[in-house]
C-alpha cells in the first residue's frame, strides 16, 4: 500500500529553544533559560496523523481503535481531522507500522525537533510571529469546541518551514522525557535511544489488558512530553515553547501526534 505522510525536510543548524521573558512575558520557568541548540537534518510531517491514516494502520494490524471513535467505528465524516484518543504507545505502534510501509526510520519527534519545526530558528513566540493573532490556529479563542480538518488554518498559521497545526487543533506526543533546560545536543542521547527501544518493545501493551508497566520500562516512559496547544486550550498553550507532559497511557480528545524521521 502507499502511505503518504507528507514529510517536510528541516535543515540542520542552530535554533533558539525555550523562552526569554523580554520577548515572551508569559513564559513559564520550565521554558527557561532560552538557549541555542544544534539539530541535524530531519523530516517531520506537515500535519498531524489523521483519522484516515490511522484507519489504514488499524486495518493492517488489528490495533485497537482510538478512544473517541464512537463504539470503535471509524468516523468517516472526520477523515481529515487529526486522530485523538491515542496513547503514547499507540502513537509509537503507528510509527513502527509506518516504518515498515514506507521503508523509512519513522518515529515520534524529539522535543527539540518539534520546537524547531514549530518556530524556525529565530525564537518567535508563535509559529507565525511574536504577536497573537486570531484566525491563525484552532485554539479555545476560536470557540469551535473540537478538532478541525488538518490544513484548515494553513497557510496563515504555518511555521517558517511550512509546518501546520503546531499552535492548536491537537497537542502532540513527543519522544522525549520531561527534563529541565538547558538541553545539550549530546546529553541524554543514549537515554533517548533506550526510550525509543522501550517503545518499540511495547507497541501492543494495551492489547494485553495490562494496567501497569514493569519498573524499568515505567522509568523510561514516565512524564512523557506533549507539545503544542489544542482546540480546548487558550493562546498561552499555543506558544511554540509551551511544555506539558502526561503518563504514557493517557488518552485524551485533544491529543494526537505526528511522525518524524532522520537519515
């Protein structure tokens, strides 16, 4: 089968990660200090994974349906909406399947990869600039009350790299663990790879009916990063540097994901 995930290349180089109070007075303490970080070339999806794309994964693998599909039935009327109601391990399982279908090393993005794609290299507050502007993303200010089709707020809400939906619609699962700043481009690389290995060994964890993880794996998965705002959240959480986390089993009607890979 052909799976078009519409990857966009993000070129290697430094970018400004985190927040600076003089530029963004709303910044939280865990977004500071702002620092420069070098990131290698990578590719990230232009949009979050949609219900239609996730359906192909389910049909091919028999994986469980997202939590908010009515009675587990694919919502055809929301085919191009981002999939929600998926856990971190559900998202990782999709990535494993997508890697087999595409022949690419597909995975979830790291936190620096997500943030660079969202804001470019200049440390801007929102994907489109430093000032909040209505009509740029599906946040609570729009009063839509749910997800919208991917691309509905594009190109007006796109990042400098042309990546859409980074400021609203759904918040997104990230490969990285929650950790204090500043990041170092080499720090934690081994831990990150170990965490990726943990995710690849448990893609069908929920299928077994398990409710708790073995201690070593729970340590690798605890405080899983979530990035971006959502339709439920206000413009504060639509800022590129906003950080959040959840337990890996968390499933919400405003949380989805997008895929990434590097060569």
